[in-house]
């Protein structure tokens, strides 16, 4: 199975995890997905009043420089770990 196929399967699996991950893990899942699918973060950091948007932006920005393939593999590994 190719990395793309494994990534697609992990996306599907992420919707059926045995329990909801904590917020920090959800941010990591979000950031790895965005890095894998879109590459490095772009655009301005959301303003002070958008706390969720800022947290998501910061989590994604922390992955800057990782290749999309690296992010895909980390995403796959994290989802596998959460599946138990």
C-alpha cells in the first residue's frame, strides 16, 4: 500500500477512534494533516480573539520544514497509536 493510500486510510480511521483524543492530541492530528496535505503554514496568524484559530495555526507552524511525506507518516503512526 502506498503512503497516499495509508494516509487516506488513517483519515478514515481517525473518524472511528475508540475514544476522543485530548485537545493537545487533536491539535497534533490537525497540524500533521495540514502539513501533509498543504505543506508549510501560510497566511497571517489569527488575531487574539480567535484562540482556537491561533492554537491551530501555531500547531501547524511548529511543523514548518517537515516534508509532506514525513508529516503523512507521522499522521499515520499517530492514528495507529490512538486506535490501540
